[in-house]
C-alpha cells in the first residue's frame, strides 16, 4: 500500500512573524522556513506504518516554490521513499492545493493519504477535507490514533466531548492531530541519504489544474496591543467592567 503525505513549507514556529509595512501580507524575506509541524507528524505516522509492514511506500508531496525541495528532503530524511514537487510561484490557496493533490492521487493511486490537520501560517484547516471531497474518499480528521487492519482503517479522533472512533474503508484521507505521535529526530546519515532519493517535479499545467487564486487578501494587520491591567476594589466593580466596558458578559 502506498501512503501519500502532503507537506507544506512554512515560517518556522519559533520565528516571530512581522507584517509588511504596506499590509499586503507577512514578511518572509530572510526568515527561517521549515516543514509545517502537523505535516511532520503525518510523515512520522506514514513511516511508522511502513516500519510495521502495513505500507510499502511513502511518498511526500509539496506544492509551491522551488525551495519546497528542502521540505521534501526533510520528509525523505524522516523516512519517505520519494518526493513529488508541484512547482509554482502562484499564491496557492487550499482549494488549489486540494486540486493538485487530487491529480497526484489519480496518478499514484495511494491506499492512504495522511495530511496535517492545518498549516501554522494560514490555519485554514481545509485542504484535507477538500481533497477527500474532490477524490470522493472517506475521511477522518484530527486523528490521535491510527490502526490499519486489512482494508479497514480505525481512527480515534478528538472531539469536544472526548474521543470518537471511526472505521473507514481504504483508500481514505486522514488528518493528524498534535497527539498522534512525536516525530523522530532527523539524523545526519539520513539527511545525506535523502539527497540521493528520487524527487520528481511537475507544473500545475502538467496536471491540468488551474491554481488562480479565488480569494483576495484585502489587508493584513497585527492584533492591537494589549492594554495594561487595572485593579478593582470589589467583585461588583469587576462585574460592572466586564459587562459595560469589556462587554464579555
């Protein structure tokens, strides 16, 4: 069984992002970039399935600029067997990425697609669900435990009230939650091995996909600075301020 894992290149989670002075977006010039943490969890889970003998091949896919090759090499250093880059300089929105992944799914015919539940840059939480809809595949989101038995997939997912267990028939799409696993440390020998692994590059037009943005960002701005706290003499004053000034009750 092939396992397909989409990975995204994002601003590293340790970096404090800055909004551009003209308000058109986030400044990523000379900023450290890395693999989206949820995608790293997805790669780790796919590699673990291969180590258990459930999966035969793990394929990492990334969509974006040429520098996304670095992200794919990281995925291959974790344990993915090969990588596919859909190279484009266009602004990619979730629907466009889902369409590109659908084209790759049609081409590779994987038995399982494991994606991160969301990217830490746009926090959209849409691509996995859109891919499942486009490919007409069963889906389980926010997976905290994954078990594969034959052609059945058992997924434990986190919901507001606790845990929910779903059983799906493969092929299927799952999106990973933070508690699914802890990604392994990438060793230097594996980084060197990853450089020799196969990496195929396509353009969106090669896959017959139009990635023209459908949404327009009007303005990006930083949240307002938090004001200083105040001391209140009693509970009645606190309630009055919460009700009339903060308007939260």
